[in-house]
């Protein structure tokens, strides 16, 4: 095989991993380990494959000595890596610990062989100027062995605290060691080559001095988790940054003499900046984290820019230069290929990095989704351009015949006779990128303006200004504003500094339209309320917070007799936060049919898995969904549905739940199936944050989980609940199993959130099973005559009791709140299972003949509000 075909073949493996990275980002919401998948496919897959290929190429070039076993040996290592990495990923997604360990062993053996081959090359090679750079690759392989060992052990651990600590060590060794050391050692030579800049003699010294600093930082940072000392992580990462900056100083000098002008040059420069930012962020997080669990949860801040900004950008930037130069065989073919890979360079670099920066800022969730699509689009564009570049380059190479002109060839580390002509300014492309980013943000703000606190300053033209200013500070105590009453002289301008001293996100909204942003705990904002001439109401506009008591009143003193009292009416506006729009309850028609493509919530249950450790990610999302024919509401959901996903296991199983808040306000989670102090695992987390909630099931039964953020009734009524089923040890097999979770809907405006006043008055508009009124009347649950059917039931509330009954059926088995109250061997039977909110169990029955058997709550007024369905029984 020719040299160029060899490199095209090996790089096709890297491109395949990049495609799989795009797939991972696309499907991450549908797997149990979304963050793990999005990190490990690009790092363990694409980046590691690229390291195996290109570090071997650079070593052969720098040492001027081919590796033992040559291309055949590299092909074997690349194949083994692909097999091992695929096994690790498949094992994590399926929960097969043995497969993870096998894959980790294969990958570890591959990297060990890689490191040994490079070491052997160094010993045999003659002295050369840049030969010491190969030591970066050998050091990277050595630390990777420790990282992959930790990664293989973690899935088998039953100790959550130990897992949290080892995750940190695993990240340091693999991300900043294996990938970081390899990348920095390569950039010493690759960056000036891409820039066509001459390398000063100081580069050699910088490379020699930086390596021990980088390795020392890694060892210190890794010792921190192993010894249980978080301060060592901070110290180690700061030392590592010092080593990286030592190399960065040389890169900056080269960039000043020959500024980046291509996609490759700018991508490599941005990648270096992101890895330094990511390392500094990890150092800061380790310094201030309360414990190892908190540090692990805060990795979202580090992993986003690390994977996207550093690894992906480094990979695409390096391949944009190396693929044409090394793999296409002639300068003309390389130029044709490079021109294609450089298309839209300014737009792609600005759009990609701008999307990452904006994603990390406080943004509505819709804006974050749009920015993610922009970044993914840039990566997809690289793959498309890469394929086109290869095709175009090969076409040019074929047209040259057997004797192409190689006089203009530029290799890795070779001096350049003349600097290239500087590329033209690409103002249009940069402007287009900024326009796309602005549109993403604008689209997100338009979809959720409250998330960014859009407000206007209003004043009354009829009020005679006093020329004085009243300045006050408002704080939060529990679910109250302090002070709750503010006196302001008539005509004064009111300036308020709002400090969120509470534990949740809050804002301060006034009846005249002035409002703060939604502030996270510890946040502060000063607003100009305007010239005050009448009493003015204020409140927190976040759903349910006003009903919990978050109100204040601005009281005018010294007003003229004609000033009036507008505490309840200001400029014709009602001071309440209820909408003037009609309630969605006005559109209820339970005789109507849902759309033909309506899919009922999947009530049929699968058996509990054999896994003893269950790792599950629940993302909090907000979406407008149908709750009855012609009726929509904004629901706050766990895992994209209300009820949330069913979690099932056995007594003794461990559940590691990652809660990711992708909503617009604070949320939390409370698992009744676990017994532990609620202070840390049940705390409220803000948008963009995550927490890990770990518990071991010690008692059987059906247990509720729900958001416990205040007001709890609002969060539950808005859909934040689900069921955990822990099978009794003696649970007998049945023919079919179903789950029915009863809850209430308190309808606000169409597509709005729940009505807090109705919740407080306990006046539901709908009572439903599994989130939609009468859905199993429209889509009946199937059964067969003579089959034993088990129905698990849970009353999620938040307020109304339930009495589960099947019309025409009799229960011969009843399991309620952890104990059997009736078994088939008993003489009697049961007609209903009564439950208060947060109670549940199961019943079993056998249908005697074919027909339609209604299932209802026997609190009949609630059944008539939507809590009914049908068992369709056939012979």
C-alpha cells in the first residue's frame, strides 16, 4: 500500500470516530449515561485514535527512524484500540461491567505497546534537535495506563465516595495527561509549522523545561483524590497550567511574527486556550467544592470546554493541516485539499468558539440548544469538507502522473523559505458568524424572555417629581421578601438593590412592569423602579413563589389627596401575577378524541433488570405538552415525561441518579425509596447544574420520587414526579404488568404552567392516570382471558386521594405500602386499593371473560375528571 493510501486509510478511522461523536451528541438524551457518552466517544475514541496515528508519524519523522513492525504494527494497535474503546462504550451503555473491564484492558494493552515502541525508537535513534519531544508521547502513554485502570475499576465499585474521588483522578490522567501531554508536545512543532513561522532556539529549552513541570502537576493532582485531599488537585492543576503556559509563551511569539491565517492555525490556538481555561476551572472548583461529590457534579463546567473547545477543535485543526500535507503525495494535491478544508474558516472558528462561550453564560435552555446545534454543525461541516478534500486531492494527484513537482513541499518542522501572502480580511464571514450567534440568543430569549429578565423602566407622567431619590435593599428570607413593606415619599425616584439571599432562584417584579433578572442564590441586581406616586405591589414572578408569600408593597407617604390608591390597580393593570388569558380549563372536553397519532404513556412494565448498580440520568426539561384533547400545559419534567421514567430494581440494589437541570428555574429531587439525610442530595440546583443522588434500596414497594423545591405543590402539580419500584423478594411472575400513577392538573392559561391558586384551594380541573386525561379509554390496555395481570398504582397527588378499582374485576392479591394484605390463598377478595398522596402498591386479578373493563378511581368525581381508562380483554 502506498504511503498516501495508508494515511488516508488510518485517518478514515479517525473521521469515523468523529462521525460517532456527532451521533453521540444527537442521541445523548436517550441513553442512561449521556454526559459520559459525549465525553468518551470524542476523547477515548477520536482523540486516542488520532494520537496513535499521528504521534507515531511525528516520532518516525523526528527520530528519523521507523518504528519496529512499521505500518503493520500500527494497524494492529489501531484495530485493538477501536475494539477496546467500542467495548468500553457498549459496556457502559448496557451496564455490562465485565465488558467495560475487558475493553479497558484491551485499550490499556494497546497504549502500553505504543509507549514501549516509542521508548525503543528513542534508544535506537541518533541525536536530533526535536527528538526529546517524543518523551511527551512516552510520558502520556505512561499516565494513561493509570487513567484507564481507574476507569476500568470504577464501574465495579459499590462505594459512591470512592467513585467520586477516582473519577477526578481518571479525568486528570486521561484528559490532561494522555491527551494533554500529547497535544502540547505536538503543538511545539506543529503550531509554527502551520503558521509557516521560524522556530527560535528558545523553543527547545521551553519544551525540555515544561515536560517535568507538566508531569509533576499531574502526579500532584492525581494524588489529591487518592489521598482524599482536594487541595492537591488545585495545586497540581496550577502547576500543570504553569507548564502549559511555558510552552504557550513560545507559541505566542511565533503567532506575533506570523499571525494565524487558516482554519488549522486558529483552531490550534483556540484549542490551547480552552485547555488552559479548563485546567484553571478544575483548579478553582477543587479549591471551593464542599466535597468530592460536589466537585464531580461541577465537572459539567470543565468538560464542556474541554471536550468541545480543546479536544474536538485540536483534532479538526490538526487534521486540516496534516491530512493534505502528509496523505496526498504532492504539493499540488495538498494545496487543492487544503483550500477546501479552509473554506469558511473564519465563520467556522468564530461560530464554534462563540457558541461555547455563550453556552457557558446564563442562557435560556432554548438558546443553549440552538448554540449546541451551531457547534455540532461546524463539526459536521469539517467531516463533509474532509471527504471532499480527499476526493479533490486524489483527483489532482492522479492528473500529475508518476512525476509530480515536489519542489514546494513543506514537512513537519521544515524551515520555510518565504512567508506566505497574508490572507484577505474575512469581515463578512466573521459578521455572519456573529449574526448566527445573535440569532440563537435572540431565539432563546424570544422563547423564554423571563429567563434573562427582560424589563423596562416605567414612571408616571402625572406625578410631580420631588427631585429626591430613595435607595433601599431588598433581601430574601425563606420564601419572604425583607422588608415586605417599603415607604417612599411621594414623587421620589425609587432605586432598589435586590439581593437573593435565599436558597432558590428568585426575581423581583413590580406592577408597573419593572423587574430584575432571575437571580441565582447570592446574585444581586439594582433596578430603577421609577418615580413613585401611588402604592405599588411587588412579587416574585416564578411560578408558585408569590402564593408562598413572596410579595411586598411600596407604600407612598405624603401623597396629595387626589393621589388615589393603586395598590390593587396601577395604570389599569391588576397587581396580581395571574394572566388575563382564559384558563385552559375552559377548553376541557372529555368527549373529544385525541389526534390519530396520539401515543399513550407506556403503562406496560418490563421486569427488573439483573443489574445491581443502576446509573440513570434524569434531565429536567420544560415543554408544552397535551394533557387532554385540545388542552396544553407547560410541564416541568424528569427525563422528558410526566410522570418521569420508571426506575425498577430489587432490594439491595444501588441507584446512582444524576439530576441535570436543563430548565429555567431551580429544581431538586427526592427519592422516597432511599433513606438518607436530605441536606445534600435533595438540595435545589440551578439551571445548568447537576447533582448525583445515590441510595441503596433496603425496603420493597412502589416509591414516589418528586421535586422537593418550594413550593413543592407547584412542582409536583407541574409534572415533576415518578415511580421507583423495588420488587418484593418473593414477587411471583405474572403474564402482564402495568403502572398507573394518579395525579392532578390545575390548569392555568393554555400552554401555561399550573395555577397556584387552584393548587392552594385543592380544586383540580383534571385528575389523570400517567399524565393525560382518559388516555387509556382512547388507547385501552390489552389483556387476555385467564391471564394474571398485575397493576402497580401510585398516588402522586399533590393533594387528592385515590381508590383504584377495576369495574367488573376482583382483586385476589393486594400489596399495599410494603406488605401483602391479600393473597390468592386467602378466602376473601378486594374491590379497591385506597391510597393517600405518596402511597402505592399493586393489585392482581384474572379477567374471567372477554370484554371492556373500565379502570377508575372510585372517588367518582375524580374519575369524571379524567381518571379512568379501559382494559380491553380478548379470548
